[in-house]
């Protein structure tokens, strides 16, 4: 068994690599070679990446792709997407082009409220606690003025502080439930700093509150943290067209296609096993743009899935209907995003992605990302209800299969050519390669 190590973080980068290569890999020279091959030649750029996180030993690349032709609210965007899965960018591009020719996407921000909570234990009279919170609110805000000043000058800040009695879930459990407007910042650091200040003011002021008994003065703060469940930081993206304009399917009439799409969404609404995969496909598009623009995709994932379960059963994030001969398809998704702060001005590729999107505000980015999710879902459902997903997916995956087989450039071109019009599978590609190679 490899013994644990003390003080790993204090080792130099080279020492960390030596240690991990020697202790955890079979071929330590090869490990070191791979890790160093992925270092950037520009040492300042490499140092920037090293310092994003802790104990950095190398970089981990994801491809950055572009899905062009997204017409959103009258403006044409090229969508930067960072993702490892083949066919996602192609699907997005295809959906973008499809809707470009049918009026484009419309997107609307429905709300931008962020949420954070101070969770605390108070053993005493709830009425007295309510009076205390009402009395202490101005002090909560004034104590936090050093944190909130800059955000307020930009038009944001703390928008509400309320007391929530949660004793039905745990003895003596209360919350300060706080809402925030963070403008173009995702706002996690701002919110958490405010909440920690509120918690300390709360405890200090309780000690001096004359109406409290000694036990009531001892408010125990359990934790102060933002919530990634942001049902009112919400955006809607939609497309619509006359059913007869859905006329691109080879073997399906427009009305049959429209009805199948509506049914596919209805299944995802009613059936959690399907809903999870349906929403996963949406998140293929959402995460790729969220990641390219330096946002926190784990926060977005957590928020989106909790929103999908808000009625008590996990369900579809998209909706579809046919009304008066018009096909409507839309998504409502909570998205807490930023275009300032965090990595946005630090990571050169993030800056570039935001530039490509013409430096959107956070609200605009919410709209763009929601559209990426809707487009991805449209493309997935379109394949699923017509040809099936594998045909297109395996075509896109062909390059990955070929690359795994260690072929020459000449063999690669021959294989790509051969599978232009043939169903792709790993076995079929292997067999074709064998046929290409002269017998030994
Ligand atoms: C694959 O990454 C995503 C899909 O499974 C989504 C879906 O089934 O809707 C194709």
C-alpha cells in the first residue's frame, strides 16, 4: 500500500510530479513526459493556470468548438462551446441553422434573484426572535456596507432579509433567508461575504438584546452560504413556426414530426427515467457554453436539476405544444451566471469566448445559454423521433474511433471516405481497416 504523504502542497511542481509518477503510475518516466507535454510553453500563461487551483501538475485540455448562426432576439451569435463529447457542437449548429431559417430564437430573462441563507439555532420565544430581527435589520445592512457599497453603486445589493421559522424540520432551527441582485457578477463571493457578516452581526446583537433571556442570547450559527437553487434567477428561450414549416424530415410529414416532438417532451415530463436523459442532453449545450465563458457549471447543474424537480417529481426542463397550426417549443431554466469577476478576466480563453459573444451582460448570457440548451434538446429529440440518435452520433464519433486505432494519415482518409455513407460501428471500422492493410 502507498503510504500517505505529509505536506504534499508544500512540494514544488516538479517534486509533486516526481512523487505522483513514482508512487501511483507504472511507468513514471512516461507519466512525467505526458504531464509536461501539456504544459504551456509560455511560462507566464502556465503560471496563471497553475494558480487557478491548488497542487497543479499540468493542464487538462477540452476542445473549444464554435456553433455559428444562432439568431437570438434579432442578433446572430457564434456560440463558443467547451466540451469533450462528439456531436454536441454539430447538433447545436444544425439546430441553429434550422431555426435561423424559421425566425430564430426569442429569449427573455424572467428574474435575476440570487439567494443565500444563514442557518441558525435559537432556543427561545419565536415572537421575540421576530421582533429582534426586525429591530436588527438596519444594523445587519450597515455592518455589511463595506461589502455591499460597490455592488450598490452598480445597481445591485441585498434586496431582502427575512426570518424563516424551520422548526418543523429540526428543533430550534431558523434561517435568515436573504435575496440579492448581483448584476453582471455570478455573485457567490459577494453573497457569502454578506452572509458571514450578517451571521456575526446577528450573534453580536443578540448578546446585547435586552428582551432575550441568557439562553435566547446564545444564537448558534450553523452555517452561512448561498443557495444554488435559484428558481427566480430564471430565463425563458423559445422558438415557434407554422407546423408546415417543419418540412425537413425525409420520411415524415410536418404534422407527424410536430406531434412526435410534442409526445417526446410529454414523455420526459411524465417519466423521470426519460426526463433525466432529456435534461442531460439540454445540459450538453448549457454546460458547454457555461464552461467556455468561465462560469461554474456545477452550480448551474445543481440549480437546473433542482428546478426540474420543483413539483416533487423530476421532469422536463423543456415544453412543447401545437396550437392553431403553430409548433411551440420552449425552455425555462434557472441560470446564475456572471460576465465579470471569477475567471472572466483571468482566463484568456474565457475572455475570448466572451469577446466572440460580443461581451454580453449576465442577462444576455443567460439568454444565450438557455438557447444553447433549447437548441440541443431540439436536435436530440429531432434525431430520436426520426432516424434514432446513433446514426448521427456514430458519424461524429467516427474520428474518435479512427484515432484510437493508430492509423496512418492515408488510412484515416480512406476510412473517413468509406464511412461517408455507411453505418458506423467500432467493429465495422476495425474490419474496414483490416481490409485496407495488406496481409503480412
Ligand atoms: C447524449 O449526450 C444526450 C442524449 O441522450 C439526449 C436525449 O436523449 O435527449 C442524446
